[in-house]
């Protein structure tokens, strides 16, 4: 396991996720080897390095990567996001960003009258294409004729593999797949997604539904229960999953898996960022990191351990705000180890 604890609250929450995973290993009879990698703002400011090729090559050899958070106000925006996180997603071909949106008992949603059962969906975000590819440029910079382009690139193969993954997930759940795009405006890419989605739905037997991205935002707030598995492009997925985190009670419980389902390694990270404003205060919620470690264990073929991490995190949630990062991590690890409630 490569650990990229990163910046801000990253190291604090990753320490608790590790503790919980260790407790699961002890209970279910497996060991975990962790290798820490010094990457992020400190390394960049000290050496100018973001992700040296040799380190990237090493990361390509591990079973899985656990990442805390990257980014700090004293590093210009984009340097670490593009140079580290997006580079890992692209170079390791982590083409699925799997983001569960789940309201856990004891967590309050800003939506009125919703119960945990009403918010339980998966967002499958395409993770290697779209506007994230960085195709484009600026001409006549700073002058009156300045122009900038940011080209979104979608490929049939890229879209299709993502849809196949999403359809397989839907088949394990309620069997309902919703494509989210903006086919009424993005007629080229939207058409590609639409045709590919219909073909994959026919081939896999899942029920395919469609929502425009703007309408999907509305439905996530007005009727989140209509969704089972959402599949969508990179940028729509980025935006939708922050909204998803919000309706499920905030970033404290939002986990994600950047997957290459066909080969090792995949990368697991909480959706939240480095939160520099609360770094070092002990106030960061480690639950999203623990749930990300749960996705990691599941991906590595330890479903019981994964379920124990989720159950441990859920058991610790009521009143979580009253505990420090470490105290909450201890409660979770205790629940994972013993299989009981933390009290
Ligand atoms: C996310 C983040 C990243 C993204 C940033 C940090 C590059 O917002 O994982 O959702 O846009 O994908
Ligand atoms: Mn995001």
C-alpha cells in the first residue's frame, strides 16, 4: 500500500484510516504493508518536485494507493492538482471515479424530511477524459484579442469502458442506470455518450434512464431516491459529487475510489480537500478517509473487512463533531476490531 498523506488534514485523516484498516487486518487475518511517500506541497516547495518519474514508476507497482489530500494556499492553484492527482489518474489510467452518495444514520442532511434510505446512490464519474485532458491554450495573452480554449475530448473506447463498469455496478444494485450529460447543447459528445450508453444497456440488460446535468442537480435535491447508479463525464461528475456530498451531510463522509478495474493499482481518497484552515486543530473528520480505505479493502478482495470499516465508521458517526480526529479514529478502530459498537 502506497500512502500519499499529502497536505493539510491529509496526514491526520490518513493516520486514522490506516488504524482502522490495521484493525480489520488483525480481525480478518491479513497484513498490510504501508509505504509512505513524501509528495505534496512540502516536497514541492522544498525541491520543486511534484511527481518524479521514478516515484510514478514505483507507484505503478503497488497494490493500492491511499491518498489524503493535496493542495495548500502557498502553492499556485493547479500545480499539485494537475501535476500530482490528475497525473496519477491519467498515467495509471484510473478511468473510473467511483463516488458513493449515502446518507448514514445519525448524519443530518440539509434536505428536509429525508431518511437514510432516500439517499443511497453511486456516481460513476469518467476520470481520464473530458475537459480534464488539458487540451487547449491561450493566444494573445493579456491583450485585447486574448482568447482561450479548453477542449473536451471524449473517446468511444473511454466512454464505453466507463459505461460498462457503471452497468455492472447497477446490476449488483437495483439495476437502474442514469446517464447524466447535456445532450441538448453538447450535441457531439452527448450523442457519443448517448449511443454508447444505449448499446451497453442493451448488452448488459440494465434499465437506462437519462437526465440533463442541470436537471440532475435539481433531482438530487428534490428527489434523490430516483437515482441508483449515475454515470457521467468527468466535469459533470466532479460537480455532481460535491452536490451529492452536500445532500448526504457534507464532505465528512464522502469517499472515493479512482479505479482501473482491469489492473493494479487503484487510488482511494476522501472527496474533501486539504482544508488548510483546520489542519492541525484535530477537528478534521476521518470518516471519509476510513470509508475510502473501506473501498480500498473491498477492491483488494476483502469485502468483510471493507464492511467492518464502513460499519465502524457509521457506528462512530452520531455525535462525531464532539470528538477529535484521533478520538474518532480510535472509536472506529475499536469498533472494527471488536465488531461491536464503540461504546
Ligand atoms: C475532485 C477534485 C479534483 C477534481 C481537483 C482537486 C483536481 O475536485 O477530486 O473532485 O477536479 O477532480
Ligand atoms: Mn471535485
